[in-house]
């Protein structure tokens, strides 16, 4: 009995060994191809060298894109600005386009793979006038792949089916959907017109200047944001332009904006109907619904008042410490000078923290609103010198109730300050103290 059991165990062991050997060495033809092949690149291009692209998808009009300097433009089936970021993504997919496997080294029947009448063809032309013709056929029966071939190459490959999404772009996908497809940095002036209210901005060396209705110091951040919203707002690809025309005709006007730049003038008119925004643009043919991802921010920027765009800071010395601060109030006169890392007053070294608090309080002086009257007898005069002596700012202030009204020299605007702001300054002045003498060793 023991001998029979031993024989049975040996037979089972041999069978298991055979199954293991068979499973380790048996491969399907396709998996053999993928392991023996090095899965070569189907196409490798230099994105910077590409001058034109033509996308041909079955059942759709071909779309041709041409490079013009650093920008792309659609030339067929019409002339439109192109979405450069989408094109950059397509070109990145081809630098290189790697295969998953080589299905056939010398294919004689491309129809077998859906490549004689491909679902998509992409023609890529480079500076050397060489055109690569990439064909995408049927989905491979196993795995997540698609059959691919390259014009002039007898091989048929499989590649990740994600390439169909990366390269299969429609005319709508490839169009620049911005309502004002401009380079914001090239814009030199902005006119914002609402119900006869015209605010004009001009670009100056250090930012922006309000020119209309009259010159005012300007909050550069707010104007930059307005320009950003104008040049990034897009039309809604899911909405019908024909419907937008009808709605726009009876919608409520919001604003008309004129931008002047290196390429000339462009105009955008925005109207609103039942919470949705619609626009016409001189840079884009047709009337469009504004994409909801942009509409709210655009509407907010267009709705800012003149005062929202004005600079409410009393001093412009910024985050760098000033060179000199002169404070006069009644019989109190304080002169602080900043040398290196230290502050001095009347030749005495001051406590740096307390002097820095004065500079911070001055930097924080900001109006809660602008007023037209109430400034009669200023009791505080402050002069700040910064920029190595190149910039001198003088402000006069008058206490009014808990707050104050301030006026900058050579400017008619009156700045209303709240109690928190003005008390921050008076407390900082009161807290000034000399530096603690160094202990003798």
C-alpha cells in the first residue's frame, strides 16, 4: 500500500510540473510579438518644428491649422483663431507617439485593421516640408488599443486608445473660444462704457492710469483683473449661436468695452438675460452665450464702480521700507531716517521694532471711500521719502469724528479714513522709543 501511494504521489507531482512548465512557456502570438518586439515609436516629432496640421475624421470636414509665429490659426474650413494649448497637447502626444506592439511587419491588407478607410487621419508637416501621415483604424480586439499605421511604413502597430482622444479634435475643440483672443500684455488702453458712464484706462510705466472721467491714481490689481476677465472669457460651445442672437436682441445691456493694442481696436458688448450673459465681439464672428465658468467673474469685473478702480492707499512706497518719515502734528515733530537696518531720530538710534510699526501704519493708511468735502483745517502733515530719495509723498490729514479725511499733495481727491486705520497710526507714533542701550561688559 505504501508503494502504491508513493507511485500516485510521484504521478501527481509530474503532472503539476508539466502544467507549470506549459503555463510558463505558452504565449499567444500577440503577446509574443509584444515581448519580442521593443515596441518602437510610431512617430517622433519636434513640436517646435511643426508648421501645419490637418485633422481628418470620418464624417467630418477636415480641419487645417497653420502656425503663424508663436500662434496657431485655423485655415480650413474657415479662418478662425486656434486654441494653442489644445494644439500643444496634440503635439506633445506625438513627441513621441509610442506603440504598444507591432502587429505586422509587412501588412498587405490594411482593411483588416480598418486602416484602408481610417476613422482618423492626421497629417503633420514640418519646417523641412516633410509630411507625416498618421492613420488610426479599428480598436484592437484585445486590450485597450487601436490599430495605427504611418504613411510609407509597412508596419501596423497597436497604440493606446487614449491617442484617439488626444488627437481626434473637432473644429469646435480646436477653435480659440475666447471672446477676445488677445495677448493681455499688448493692450495699451481700455474704455469701459456703461449707461453713458465712461471709464478710460491707459497703461503707464508702473501699471495703469485712470484718464476718464478725469485722471486718478489707479488700483492696478483691479484693472489687471478686468483685463484678465475680458481676455479669458469664452463662449459656450454647447449653446446655439442662432439662439444667442435672438436672446441678445432683447437682453439688458451690461457694458461695452473697447481694447486698444498692438493689433488695433477690439470691442466686446455684454448683455444679460435671466441670469445668463451673452456677448458680441469684433474679434469673433457671431453672437454667443458666455460660458458659465467665466460669466460670473466677468460680470463682477464689468460691474465695478469708478471708486473700485481708484487707488485707496495714501502712500505708494510699497513693501520696501522708506528712507525718511517726517511727522508733524501740533507741537509734535518726529523725523525718522532709515540707514541700513537701523532707524534714527535726532541722531539717536531708535528701537527698530517700534520704528517699523510706524512704517507699517503708514503703509496701511487706506481710504474706506472718497468724499467731496470736509477737509478744512489739516492738523497732521506726513512726508515720506523712498526709492533712494527719488520719491517724495506728502499727505495732510484732518481728524473728523473717530476717523479722518486726508489729502495728498497736488491731488484734489479726499480720502476718508476709518477709526481703526487712523488709530493704528497714532498708536504707532505714541509707541516710538529709543533703542535699549547695549549693556557694558
